[in-house]
C-alpha cells in the first residue's frame, strides 16, 4: 500500500494496491489512509480476504510433514476471524464496500473508481494454488 501511495504522489496518477487480508492488516492501513487523505493522493485498495495466512499454513506444512497441525487440518495462528477490516477508511472520508459475490465485482469497481480513497474487501475462498480449479 505504501508503494502505491508513493507512486501516486510522485506521478499524480491513481493507483490500486491489491493485497491479501493478512498483508492489509500488517500494512498499517490507518497510516495509509492518513497519508493519502493528507496529500490528496488517488489510491485505492482491493483486499483479497481468504480468512487466513495460507502462506504461513503452507510453510508449516512443508517444514513439518508429520505435524499434529497437518494431521488435524488445523493451523493455529494461520486462520483469521473475518471482520470488515477495510471499513476504517470511512473515518477518512473514503469509500468502502464488502464484496461477497463475484456478481458484485463490476458494480463495486465502478463505484470505487469514483473515489480518490477507497477499499474493496473481496471475500475469496481459501485454497492451495496447486489445487485444480476445474
């Protein structure tokens, strides 16, 4: 998010940062909102919210092939409760929308475009990238 803010500030062009839910939380969104609003930048964020840290789960799975976590299919610390994490943007006059269906995406992106500061929180399935999609 910081890189998209810097690019927007340096070029005067609008940006869209795409981040996972874990990266969003640890990306200090309040500081991002503050900077974008203060310097009148044009920055939006799309959060891909799969409810956890799949990369952490996969790393644990790779390192500890015969772990209790793998046996149970539970990876404490890698799962997150779902909150409307991006809603804090409203405190800075920004746009927020929770998108729970792919059928909402086009409308949500159209609404997002009309704002200089905004967040779409898109609910996605948690899946391993190696899983077949078909």
